[in-house]
């Protein structure tokens, strides 16, 4: 029996066996080729956005640097104002020391011996120097609060602290006036420029309103009317106090002249008895001295009203500040107190510059 050989089959090579796999890889490669432009565009956009981000960062850094520069500049200006204030205080202390030295130098001559300095007056001078320093600090706090746009309780606390600071000045001045009213009225505890605007030992409330009004804008119609009415009321009361002061001066002068004539006549009409032989003939002078002291005692009784004028003037100033606080909003009141503090500081700085001006040789 013949066995047929098996049919010949075509040999399969590896390349033929991998044909299906190569077809699948071609599809993947085609998809990858389609996605490659998309990835390229995304990477290009990312590369293009990097310069914009860098510019934004630089702009933000520049803005922050400019803000810090402005803050440093404001701090420098505030330090400069504080230094000027300290210089003014130092000059005042030097002036007082020179005056006290002159008093000591004259003390060797009993005829020119000055009256003893009241301890209450010295205390007031020290308190006022501290008050001025504190006013500078509070003015800086008001400026910082307004620049930071502070609101509500924070700003209210700063404003009310500034108002209470003026109340302390009025209270200290009242005590000093009871110790030596002429010292308070003379204004020697203030700088020269401040004394130029002095009215009964302080500022005129109506004048302060006039100076500060532009700093309070914008105001509502109601606020403007209330401020104008307050200014008119203050002006009327100022006129009344000024007229009262003029009347007091006239009454005092007339009283001194009339009493001088009456006392001189009475002393001449009844001369004292002759002194004993063993005593010096000084009883006539003693009689004249008694008449003189009676005259001065009567004048001093009239001068007691001067203390009341200082009290009334300070009460008007205090009442004006409180009424302005009621009329204005909180930011307006802060701006007004800031302007008032700056105004006082510049008056003192003006006095310092005037004192330090170059002078022609005598």
C-alpha cells in the first residue's frame, strides 16, 4: 500500500507573521502624528504665556516697591516734623534758662529782685511741653489712620483721644490761671508765632473754623449750614468776651486813678503824728505805704475777674470742638483735627525759623 506524502505548505517567515501587528502599530503612529501638532501648540502657548506672567510679576513688584517708597517718604517727613518740634522745644528751654539766669544775676540787687516763681506755673510749663509732644504723636496717628482708611471703632478711638487731649490742656490752663493769671494771659509759655494769634490765652474758635473749613469738604448742605451757624455763634461770644475784657481794663484803670487821688488826698489831710526823738522819721512813709497797699488791694479784687475770662474763653473753645465733632462725620472730624494739629506745629516751626534767621551784625 502506497502512502501519499503530506501536502507541501508554504513556509511562514517572521515578517509575514508580524504583519497584523505592524498594521496596528501604524494606526497608533498615525494617531500620535495627529496629536503631535496639538501638543506642540500647547507647549508654544505655555512658552508664550511665560513672558506675560513675568511682566505681570515685575509690574506687581514695581507697584509694591513704589508703595514702600511712598511710605518711607511719609515716615521721613513725619520724622522731620518731629525733629523740628524737638528743636523748637529745645529753643524754648534755652530761652527759659536764660531768663532764669538773668533773674539769678539780678538777685544780688534787692531793688531788682523778681517775684518768686510759682510752683504751679513751673508745673504748667512742664505739662504744656509734654502736651505739645503728645499732640505731635497724636497728629501722626491721625494721619496714619486716614492713610490706612481706618473706619469704625479704630478711627473713633483716635479722634476721641485727640479731643480729650485738648480737654486736658484746658484743665491745666485753668489751674495755672488760678495760680498766676498774668502768666497765662501773657502767653510766654507759647512760641512767638502762636502769641501773635493769641486771644485770651488761646485760639479764636471762629478763626479755627474758618481755617479748617476747606479741609472738611465735601460737606452736605445741612453740615455747611450748621458749621456756619456755629462760626457765627462763636464770633458773637468772642465779641462779648472781648468787650468785657476792654471794660475790665477801663474800669481797672479808672479805679486806680480815682483811688490814687482819693487816697493821696486823705493821707495828706490827716498826717500822722510826729515820731519820738529816738526813732527815725519813717512813719509818714509808712502811712503812705498803707494807703498804697489799700489801693492795690482794691485793684487786686477787680483783677480776680480776669481768671473768669480765661475760663469762659477756654469753655468756648472746648464747646466749639465738641459741637464740630457732633456735626461732622468721623473721617471729617479726623481730617479737621489733623489739620488743626499741623497748623499748630507749623506755627511753632515758623517761630523756630524766625528765631534762627540770620541777623545783621549790630
